[in-house]
């Protein structure tokens, strides 16, 4: 008698210990997370189709008009700039993921939030998996974040973290960071796809059941994206990016996803030795105060989310000593600066740029990536090339095309209002800017040629 063929039910299955991906045969490399030597045999597979039977409901379905909306009312974190990005504060049961590069100030900001929440009498639990409790205490002493209602635990085991929740019963949980905690029930190292999914899922369930707000710190990859499975960003309610040059004082918290508010808000912070403070009016960081105008400088108004910020663009041109002149930028996109140089040479008839070293930068560490800064960059480069300063109290806003035209940009009225509030009296803008603030003289320019005619005569011609 012929041997009975093994059915699909009897065949073993294989599973990746990092991400949980399954396959009917052994492979050396996982097709999902691309890890090597993580495929392990888990036993026989199921030959039938599994179905889920109806179960007991946790809460009855209600007409939407009878749902109590007060349960989703936001409570302030004590940090106005963070409240701005969150949409008013933290909602009970909400889970927020804050990601950023190492050393940018994530732990400092969240420790300050924890202390201010605890000062209101609400128990707050700060769990650190990257530092010892003593290290966090030293930071708390430095920034003044000590309170009797603030509890600190150094744990990397998920079951221990859940035990702390039962003991403390906090209204706010801060996990620093989610990649350092692991569950003993799941195979794989901490920070792996399967571990991050399990830890985040357990903390989200605990937050929803207890009505406890949770702040998770996340790592980023070398490309700046949030490390771990993309599922993590889908599971949480809010995703925030903490940005900033570690050599500058400015820090920006930018909303990427927000189920409770808008995603075009930006919070501005200043990092210093005593901690981190919010900046309700950060434009002063991006300006250089001087009595007389200097060649190669131009001011513009950029929009970070819905917030207008006045920023300064600086340019310097010098005779090159090498066959290939240098092009160096800081805070500006190199491609857009190169485009402005080409437009100035071809459309603006400025021929002194091709064989000179050119340096361009912003002040205060701000990054200008929107096209609305093109006109300011072009005027700063032209001012440096002819060694003639722009008029004092002038701002320039507009996108410059390759044909030399100055295009309209969004939020011109909001930009002009911010410039007028800070005392600027003149502006170069594209055509049809809308209502102009009182006391401000606005010159509409259609192309780069008209904008360059606003420059004073060369110093040798004056």
C-alpha cells in the first residue's frame, strides 16, 4: 500500500522570531523584515479556515448623539507650546509617539511635562529604559522637575511596567523609550519588530482601559524616519517629530498625525543649560540686530505650519582660488540656491557669480525649505555680489521660477502681518498680495528684474 501523503495540516510551519512572518518552508532570510537566520520551526499548520464566533460586547452601541464627548476633553500638559501641537493638551486614554534624533531634547521635554502634570496632584509615572534612575534624577535636579506625585522607575521588562501601573495608578505614563522594553512572552531582542508591536499594543490597551494618557519616546533611523514597524504609527493617536540642530538652541515639535487636532501646527522651544522652554515669539532667534544694513543679508517670513516666523538669509561671495568655485549652504536647500544663482546670471544679468566662492546660510539654526524664501535668497546673493546692502526694515516673500518670474505663495497676508508686528515697514511681494497692514509699504514685483531694481545703486556708482 502506498504511503499516505502528508496533508497541509501535518506539515510544519516556520516563523520569523523578529517580526512574526510565517512561511511553509525554511528560509535563511525573512522576506518581511529581511533579517538573517531568524526563521524557526513552530509546528504543524492548520489545514482549515478559522472563523471567529460572536462574543460578548464590552459596551453597547449608542446613537452618536448620546455619546459623552466630555471623555475626550483635552487637559493641558503645562507646556503651552506642546499644547499647541497636541490640539489643546492630552486627551485621557490618548497615546502619543514622540520621535527624534539622539540628544535633541526629547527626555528633557517629557521630564518637564511629567513634573508639571504631577504638580497638579495627578500621579505621573516616568519609566526609563535607557538610563538609570540616578541619571534621570540628576536631570530633574538640573531643570527643577521634582514633585512628590512624580514616580520614577527604571525598567526594561513589560510585565514589570504593567505592575508599576497597578501600584501607582498614574494619570500620565511616559515611556522612554518604547524600543528598550521587551515582553518575556515574545521571542526576539528588544527593539525588534515583534517586540515593539507587542509592547506598544500592551501599553495602548492599558491606556484605553484606565483612561491614562501615555507618551512614548521613539527612536529614528539614519534617514530620520521613525524606527520600528510602520504599524506603530498607525496604532498610536498622535505622532510628533522633535527636530533641531544639536548645535543650535532652537527645537521644533511638528505634528505628523493627530486624531484630536490639526497636523499643521508647530511648537517652538529653546534648549539651554537649565532645561527647555517654549518660545511663544521665536522670531528673535532668527534675526541679527544691527544698527546699519550689511551687504548680503535679506529678511523673509516663512510659515512653519500655520505659524509665521521672520528669518534672515545671509550670503557671501569671494574670489575663488580654485578652478571649481565652492558652493556651501547651511539651513538652505543646496538645489534651490543653485537655481537662484542660475536665474540671477541668466535673467538678472549678474555675471560676477560664476567664478566666485559662494556661501549662504540662515541665522539661528532655522531651516528654510519652502519656495517662498526664493526671493529673499536671490536678493541676498545679488546684494553680496554687488556689495550693496538692501534697505533697512525690508522683507521679501515670493517663489522665483526659472524664467525669472516671481510667483504667488500662500499666506501672504499672514506673513505681512507678522512682519508689520515686528516693526518692518517695507516688503517685496508677488502681484496681488491682498489686504496690506497699515503702515507698511508693499512693492509688487512680477519678475526678478523688478526685484533687483529695488536694490540701491552700487557703492561705486553712488
